[in-house]
């Protein structure tokens, strides 16, 4: 995946990035990978009332890491 925009520009799409990662997790793609722990931590912050926008860079970095694996 090539980064075409700055991380800050993903704030508007934070919920979409979250949804994509949640779908990847639901399909079992992250199970047993180093990404699973990172995703669990980020998802826990969102589940505890965290802002999607505040996690947008983490969402993007996870997608890039998964794509590069």
C-alpha cells in the first residue's frame, strides 16, 4: 500500500478504517499475527469511548502493516 496522503487526512475516514479492520479481524485474518494484539488494544480504546479520529493514524498503520505482510 502506498501512502498518498498524510496521516492527519485519515481523520475524516476513521470510522471506515475501523470498519475495515474489524472486518479483517472478523474473518480471522489477524488471528495469531502480531497485528492481533495491536488491533485489540486500539479496539479496546474505541470500545471504552475513545474517538475514532484520535485513532485514525493507528488504523491506517495497521492496514499498511497487514498489507505488507
